[in-house]
C-alpha cells in the first residue's frame, strides 16, 4: 500500500502553493488532481498586486497589467490612474501549468486524472483504484470538496457566477459596474485579456434566482453594447462559506474552506495564503499564522459589507452612489480603498 506524509487533494492555486511551501522538508508529498490538465478553471483570471507579490510570476505569463480602473454606478463614472498595476490578468491554465512545473522541479509528485472518491481516517481512495495512506490530509479541492464532506461541513453560502469571453482587440478595459438594477448586491466586471474581455457577474442564489440574474445581466450587456455572438459562455459557483481551516491532521484551504470573498468573488489570494498557512502548521505545529488571520479579517469585512448591501433593499443604489461620490472627491480615501483591494 502507498504511504505519504502529506496527501493534497486538488492541484489548484491552494494545493500547488501549499505543496511548494512544504517542499524540501524531507516529507513525502503527493498531489491528486481529478482533471487530466492542471489549471483549467472557470475564472476571470484577475490577480491583485498581493497575489503577484506571493507568486512572482514571470512577465511572459501576465496577459495585461492594468494601471487604470473605471468604476461605475447608476449616477457616476470614475476613472483612476495608478503608478503601480492594480490588476494583472492571467490565463488560469497557464498559471496552473507554471505552478505545477515549479513544484515538480522540487520533486513533488502530481497525479492527474485521479479523483479522490472516498476518505477514511487514514486513507484516501481514488477512482483509479488506489488506496493511499496519509499522515496529513489537505483539502484543496475547491467548491465541491470531498475532504470538506468528510469533515461533515456543509456549503450554504455560494455565489452563482456566469461570464462571457468576448473576442476583443481594442484598448484593454478594466471596469467594475455597481448597479442594483442589474446586479442586486453584486457587480458586473470587465477584465482585459489578450484578444478577449471577460465580462461577468453573479450573486447568491438565496437572494436572486439564477434565471433572474442572467436575464438582468443580458439586459446590461445589451445596454453596454457588448456583442456576445462570438463569445464563449462559462458558469461556476464560488464558495464563501468559511467554517474553519485547521482540523489537524486534516486541513481545508482555498475554496474548499469557503475562503473566497462573498463580496468580490476573489479567491486566489485566499487560496495562496491558506495553502501557506497549512504548510506552516504541518511543519511547525500550532504556531500563530498572522497572514491567515489577516485573510480571515479581510474576508469578514467584505462579507459584512455584503450583508449590509443585501439588507439595504431599495437603498442599495444610494449606497453605491454615495461610495463612488466619496471616492471621486477624496483621493486619499480612494487610494486607501484601492490599496486594500489590490
Ligand atoms: C467566474 C469566476 C471568476 C473568478 N474570478 C476570479 C478572479 O478574477 N480573481 C480571483 O482571485 N478569483 C477569482 N475566482 C475565484 C477563484 O477561481 C477561486 O477562488 C480559486 O480558484 C480557488 O482556488 P483553489 O485552489 O482553492 O480551488 P480550485 O482552483 O477550484 O482548484 C481545486 C482543484 O481541485 C480539483 N479537485 C476537485 N475535486 C477533486 C477530487 N475529488 N479529487 C481530486 N481533485 C479534485 C479540481 O479539479 C481543481 O483543479 C473566480 C471564480 C469564478 C467561478
């Protein structure tokens, strides 16, 4: 029977980053990934400055670096220019391949096309018939996590998302649209990539039905003049149902732990930090992990603001307009908010 010190389920950013941080410490580590190809994931492909500070991606992997943002509400439109990039865009497949290459260089084994179908107290069972003994088990298997199910933790807070990849060879556009008429408490995004824009939105289906969300989104696309006749449609849920991450010797990281932001849907940063946090706890025991505390605080603030928006009903647009008005007239506040998000 195969035996490993650490079995990581899922080769997304969380699992790969965790493996990277565990490498070189004499542990036998195995990553199991159900897909044949690492990195394929429905995503807008937006990275913030803090993601890039952790990943240090080579320039060749970055599709666009955005220094200009456009925020729009029902009443205002605000363009801002920054000295440092506020958004980097990447192709998720290329990001996954690059991260996998980095951990393989460090001698870590990745088994693709291998889905974990069952877990018990010291083994995982795969759809390829393997039974693998673990000492530490890491659930890095995203929103449908089998490791989370093994821990008996449900997922109730999910964002239903949908986006189009629209062919585009014009000026790169990075836009955030906050308008309750179209997006309820959420927002519409436009992220620039090489030769296409990713234009999407979503929301929590407990408050607006997916059918209604999509209908409003299409009205908005039409109003904005986006031509979707040659676009590719994609949809996937995001979990923001956080219920803990350290269940030593089992850890949940990234979206398996529900660590995405309910407000923005951002999840790569949280995946990287939690991956590193799990590695720290495995290597050093129950030490404090301040970066993880910061991520939990960051998510809490955003999720609380989302609650306010959900409860504010007809005043939602007034809140969006008030915030944008403040940002337009107060440069210091605008820079602080931008720093917070980037
Ligand atoms: C439409 C959309 C747009 C988004 N845009 C952004 C964005 O611009 N910026 C951002 O930061 N975040 C964005 N996100 C969120 C982001 O994609 C996720 O939060 C992030 O990928 C989470 O990383 P992860 O490693 O935890 O999980 P994932 O990236 O989901 O990786 C999990 C991996 O586990 C594998 N797996 C699952 N089950 C098993 C199993 N049983 N056995 C073996 N392997 C398994 C999967 O195949 C997958 O490779 C977006 C999400 C969506 C849906």
